[in-house]
């Protein structure tokens, strides 16, 4: 089964650091064990004849069932197949695992799909990305992205040598490839990814050519250090059902003179080309589509939890609780409507690839940064003190105070044990370190939300909205048309 193959493949000499120690076997470490067992089951779906069509497709002329993130959509049916794969994995993980590689795989698929157009940026781009796309698809490679430069001093730029030497840059070119040095933050899922999709984000001046790049870097490259944050994994499943299974680790990457072979250097040395690649609509439409589909699953999960909590304490009948639960339903409807609209209004790119409408997708991603914190706030308001009115463990249900436990933790039409389980699940989402990380994630995973909305405005064809205003003003109060 490919889940086991995936886990075994991580024993590849990568350098992963956690709590000051280098981890020799990622798969056996308590920080990753639970999460990897979740990913293993997801990968195995592709080998299950009953379920593989939910997440995969038969690759023509290959005896291989690949994840549908690799499917290039030319028809609405193929776009729906991609959407189904994203929603299936998201539903399995309640939207809690955002970087199951289907996002980064979609970036690679987008580059491959648009390779004809993107050849204008570099004549070797098409052949390099075609070879890599096929390899990633056929070997089920787990990919993640690391785009952002380390947060050192945001008031300073590359003219400051302290910044320039720390942001990822080329130090040497050889016949084999380029040697890069510097750091990247943040790479979610890094300790168990096969390859990193690395790019730069800033608008560089020409004198900073060495900082402009788009690379695919194997996780086991010599000199590459994967430096993990504190683990939020917790194997006490009854207390922390989410942390036990879904802590997708975040890491910073240190590149201590890492050789990236030429075939994995997609672009380098020209910031305008790097930015043109980043702005490509085919790539962004296919990749960001996954973000929105996954987010629907997350909102449905929070909403389901809020409903259950309200029912379990007999609060569902109160008007202000109903108003808040109704607000959660509105959130789901808005994001779903934007997702459906993006799919329905998908238009073919120059090579016929059907690309979800980016404007709707961007709107959904921007709204998500506000919706999720509000959804968590509502959940807190619904359950109130109940989240801390839970015992430290469930053992007391079987000990000397068992009778009292069943009496005093009982809910409204729900047993004490069930109610405690529900509130522990909800607390794992709103109050645990994993929950806090999720709040941060939803605010920032799509980039800085402030600059995201500003970019939406800047890219928008504003004349379609301003033209009617100027037209209206051409008519003065006496109904006469004023001169232009
Ligand atoms: C949990 C988590 C997981 C993530 N996973 C990934 C991942 O897998 N891959 C990946 O590539 N990225 C990932 N990210 C990174 C994410 O893309 C960045 O956090 C995001 O782009 C914001 O950048 P920053 O964190 O460097 O914030 P900063 O840019 O440092 O911003 C800090 C604050 O300063 C403000 N600010 C900074 N500069 C400016 C400016 N020039 N103009 C106006 N305001 C400014 C911002 O608005 C913000 O309020 C992840 C982030 C989180 C929180």
C-alpha cells in the first residue's frame, strides 16, 4: 500500500531538528507519529478500489492511479474531479490538515499545464517542469511550499547586508547547479515532505538578482536543515482528539550551502520573471482553489461543533445563540457560493486549461481570514465556561467517583461521557496549542491579509465600476448632459 511506502520513504537521510536533537527516524518520533498515521490512511485511499475514484484518476498510458491534484482540467467534469479529491481529504481531516500536499502539487500541475505560456520566461522551463511533474505524479511525492523570507527586520530590505545574507540567495553556480544559502519560513509539513517548492516573494531590484529564484529542493539535500517548531501532538486521544492526529508541523528551513541541480532550478536571476510566474493565473487558480475547498470543510466542522455544544447544554433555543449559529451557516454558504461560482465561471487559459475564476477564490481566501476567528469566537460564546468544566481525564468515569461523574457532568439529553468528550474535542480546537496555531494559520496562510486585499484592489479592472459613476455625473441636476 502506498501509505506504508510513503512513511518508509522518509528514511532518506534528511536533517530534521526538534528540541535540540536531530531526529533519526521521523516516522517513529512522537511529534509525527499520529499525523503520519493519518496521512498514511489518506494515501491508502488511492489503492482502495472502492474509494480511489474519490481522490484519484487513472493516468493515461501508465499503470498508475495518481492523486487528482495532478489532473490538468480541460472540462468542468475534470475540474469537479479535482474539487472532489480536495473535499474528500479535507472531510476526512475536518479541514484541519491544510498542507496534505494537494496545494503544492496543484502549483506544480499549474506550472506544467501552463508550460507553453511560461516558456517565454525561460526556454528550459517547459522541459524541466514536464519531467518533474511526471516524477511527482508517478512517485506520489509529498510536496510543500516555503515562499516567505525569515522575519528578521521587516523595515529593512536587501540593501541591508544583514538581511541580504540571511534571505535565500545563490552563492555559487557550478556545472551541476546552483549553491544556495539563507533561510525560508514557514514550511508546513516540512519534516515529512519529499520536496520543497521554493520561491521568492519580494519585488527585487536588478542588483539583487541572486535572491530571485524558483526552485524545487529535495528534503534530503545535504546542507538543508529542517528546524521544527514545538510539537503540539498529544497522544492522549480522549483529551486531545485533534492534536493526536492532525498536528501538521511547521518548520523553518536553513540552507547551509545547498546544491540545487539545474533540472530543479526552474527560474533564477531575474526577479521580474519570478514575479510573473507567481502571478500566473492558471497556477494560482488551480492551487488556491484547493484552499477554498479545504476551508469549507473546516467551517462545517466548527459549525457542527457549535451546534452540538449548544444542544448538549440546552442552549440551542436561546435567540442570541440561534443568531450566532445562523451566522455560522451564513459563513459556510458564502464560502461555498464563492467556490461554486469560481468553478462555474472557470474559463479556459490560452492552452485550454479550465481555470477557476480567481477573483472569487481570492475573495473567499480573504473572507476566511476574518470568518475563522469569528467562528471560533462564536464557539466560545456558545459553550462559555463549559469548556473548562471538564475533568482532567476520562478515567474518573471508571473510578470511585464514577456515579458522581455521571450525575454532575450530564448534559441536556446527552450522557455525561459524551458531553465531556464533546467539550474536550471543542477545547482542542479553541484552547489547545494546536487550536491557537490554527487561528494563526487561517489568518496568515494565504499571505498577509492586509496586503492580500490591497492586491485584490490593485489588480482589479476598476473602470468597470468607476465608469458608470463618471457617466452618471455627466448628467447635471437639470437633466442636461455635462461636458466630459
Ligand atoms: C501556521 C502558519 C503556517 C504557514 N505555512 C506556510 C507554508 O507552508 N508555506 C509558506 O510559504 N508560508 C507559510 N506560512 C507563512 C505565511 O505565508 C506568512 O506568515 C504570511 O505571508 C505573512 O508573512 P509574515 O508572517 O512574514 O508576516 P510579516 O510580513 O512579517 O508581517 C508582520 C506584520 O507586519 C505587517 N507588515 C509587514 N510588512 C509590511 C508592509 N510592507 N506593508 C504593510 N504591512 C506590513 C503585516 O501586515 C503584519 O501585520 C505560514 C504561516 C503560518 C502562520
